[in-house]
């Protein structure tokens, strides 16, 4: 015996049978099935009782049915045992009933198998959705009791008196009438074969025969949402596969807005046994989205040739979605939906400070400097972002808010702030200080005016404020007025959950206002009086008619009743003052109403 063989025999333990005697370690195993248990376990697979409806109408369609009739009868007491569902179709019928009870054997002809890939297990859902199933087709019939079939008991096939193609009756059906109707409304929404329920035809609004402007996609057939609009489109889809609704499997929420309607071709695969989810959903949706964009591209190319240029650029959102921006290159109109204007003082707050233009812009207006269009704003130096936005707000400049094709004329005739020389010239500096509040810090300069240079433009400001620099590290507030909104150009005032905290904003604005007033030369007693008012001391009842002298030094404050201070002063200089005279003097000190302005 070789050394390797000896090692192998030592490592592979001998096995023993139940009697303890050794058996050979070499044996053969193969895949086997516990048929009875397997069929019983299918009850968990077919737990959604509505799926049997999909299976039944799908089988009717594959059998070539032109009409499907479904009836639901319930006893008045509503017991499940009294629910009877019957489905009848005019298809070619069932030749071999045995095929219905063979797992993974569909019974369809080769052409159907090749085209639709039936799994051969769906029909068994009938057994788990009812207590008894009767099948009548082509002069034959059989009755299957669910409990007996699952015990593998034989089913008798007999001669039938039924005049028709196929009729299937489910007794003890799991759904009541309203549940059945609700499920059928969803299942048949895009179904190609007319379906009648309790004598009333179901609507089927997404069936191809009922859709308008059906288009050919690389992935099937359907309609584009928004082709009759200039601005609307949808990336979402109602998908159908072999006439039944199917999910992409990529949805993270229930979208209820407008959608494209697409009936997928047989190049897609679905999960068994319910067939209501696509296999490889991410890849499938990528194919579908690409197909939608290609159809949009074709539609927009045709549209450009058919309508006026200004009207065509109004389709900008659709052009952008389809990736067809080059279609705008030779058009003399700039789409308003690609532009914004600052309609409010620009800040970092969540409240909107921009709006869309009311009309498209023509090339001539830009070339003749009737309208300045800022381009590449977000590629400009970050230090000047809010400077440029503030200039745009004050001078009614508009900003290109969406990229256009690199060869579009706007990049030649617009104001490219990413390439322009930008500087700020300050007028007379009245005060210069450092500030550090609860949420913001930086430098502040009070000036009588400042001039902003952007390329060939020079703009003088005498009543506006702006922030320049890195708001996280080295920011400067340039202020010509006391308006504190500039503090919102350097801080978002949001918490760790990105919630906007107005109290934080208001406190910082108040702090900036106070600092501005101090730097502007406000008298100390006025500053002190504002502080008292801001803390509502004038509403505290125990302070009514209070007259005190306050002393502030080294960050501390002390207060002494004025009467006591005067009395001690008089004593220190040897002057006797009557109490009544002192009270009259203090009474005359009562303040006039304070004007915050």
C-alpha cells in the first residue's frame, strides 16, 4: 500500500450500519423526491390565493381563448365552504388531464413552450385555493378533492355532458366576491383577452388594444407618458409580461404618479411560480430604461422637424431625460426650464430663493447684452458662490441651472464665472472686527459701499450685504446695512437630522444685528436698553417702576437701586435730601417708549 493511500484510509472514517457492523465507505447517492410531502409543501408556495386567478386566465389565453367568463357565487352566510368560482373559456381545451397533476410538466405544445416558457406547476395553485376542483373539457371531466389528491389518491376521469371548450369550478374557494373582483381588476388591467366577471366586462385599460399611440420598444410594446405634453415624462413603468402585471423588483416605495405602460417581450424571464417579478431586476430595468430613452430620442427628433424652434425647446425636460441635448445646439432659443433667476435674497435656508423664467430666451437678447446669463456657476471658485448669486439677484441676471451640450452656443455667449476674473473692491471701511457666535464665526467689515468685478462687469453696491470666502474656515461678511440675512449665506442652521432650526437662525441674526450696531457706534446705554428689552424685562411684574444703576465690567454686571445709590452719594458729600424730593426726581426718569429703529 502506498503512503498516500494509507493516509487517505486513516483520514476517511469507516461507516457503520444501525447494527454496528462496518459497511463500505464507497457508495452512490442521487436526487430523490418525497412526492407526498413535496406536494403538501406547495401550500406555502401558493399562499397568495389571488394567484390562482392569474394562472387560470393565463392558461385560457395560451389555449387560444377569445373570451373568458368568470362567475363567483357565495352563500349568504359568507362561509368559505360556500364560495364557488367558475371560469369558462372558448380555447382549444385540455386533451390530457393527467398533465395537470404532473409536477413541472406543462402539457403545452412545443411552440407554446418555446415562446412562453411555462413552468408546469402553476395549475396546482387551484388545489390550494379551494377544497374541490372540477374540470370539464372536450367531452371529459374529473373532480379533484384537494385533501385526496395530496394523499396521492387516484382521480377518475369521466365522460362529460358539458357543451363548450373548458370550464373549471373551484368549490370552497378562498376568496369572497369582493376580494375576487378587486384581484381581477389588477390582474386583467393589461390582459389581451376580454374577461367577464359575473356578467360584466372588466375594463382592461392597459391592454394593447385599448391604448393610444402604441409604440415599438426594444423590449416590447407600449406607450410613453408625456408625449402629448412639453414638460412631462416619467421614468416609472407599469410593466406587463404575457398580459399579466409584473414588478421590476427594484421598487422601494409604492409610486402612484404617471407611468409609461410597457408590455415586455419574451426575452425577459420571471420568477416562478407566481411569475409576478422579473429575474435579474436591476439588469432588466436598465434595459427597459434604455429602451424608453431610445423611443424618446426618436420621438424628439421627429418633433424637432415638425414644430417651431421656440416651441421645441419647451420640451427641455424630455430632451434632457432622453440624453438628446445636442438637438438644442442649432436652436436660437434657450429653454426657460434650463434657467433660474434669484427672486429672493440668496441664502442657504431651505426656503426657495429661485424661480423658473416665464419665457424662453433668444440668442439675440444675450449677444446684445439685454440679458446676462451666468454659466458654470457651480464650477466657479467656492469663495465667490454667494457673491455671484447676490449679484444675480440684484441685477436680474439669470443662471444656467442645467448643463447643455458642450458645443451649445450659450457657453460662448454667456458669462462663464468659472473662467472670469472676480474681485471685490471695498469703499470706506467704517469698522472691521472678528465675530464668533454660537454657530458662525468669521470677519466682518462695515463699509459705505463695495464694487464687484466679474469679467467685464463692475457692479456698485451701497445698500446690500454679502458673504465671501470659505464659510467653513475663512469667511468675511461685507455689510453696508444692518440687514442680518447675510448670516444665512454661511450657515444652514440644521441639526444632525438635517432639520432646519429657526431659533438658531434667529439668535444668530440677532447677534449679528447687535454687533453691527455696536460697530456702527451705538451708544452703550442704548445697547444695554435693547438687551433688557430683548430679554423681556419690561414685562416682568416685579420690575414695574424699577429704577436701578447698573455697573458692567470684565464680563460681570451688578445692579443697585437708584434711590439707594443717590442716598449714599448724598451722605458721602454731606448733603441732606428729603426722601420725597428724591422720589420726585426718580419719577421724572420714567422712560419714553423705545424705538427699535
